[in-house]
C-alpha cells in the first residue's frame, strides 16, 4: 500500500509556474495546486510501498530547479 503525503513547496520569486511544470513532467503527483501564503505550491503524492519518504521526496523534488524549501505533512489512517 502506498503512503499519502502532502508537500508544500516554496519557490524562488517568479518561478512558481516553471517549478510546477517541472514537477508535472516528472509524473509523481496525484494533485498539484498553486497556493497563497508562505508556500507557493501544494503537492499531494503517494510514496510507493517500500520507498523511504525522505529519500523519495529528496530525489524527486529537491533536484527541481528553484525549489527553495519544502514542508512535508505525513498522513495516517485513523478512521
């Protein structure tokens, strides 16, 4: 079973659309939104079973040009 996480992404000023396009081309996301506030994008993705969450996010998002910071929210099945 895959693990659902949400990642907020802060982009370098003026690069939000380029970052979103680069993420979309990687085809790793379930949903990708532009947001207002401290972060510019909100990404919903499912980490494949057996993958380490931190490594997966670093390998697939940290290398995207103009990503300045990320904030990952893990989800848990409680209900």
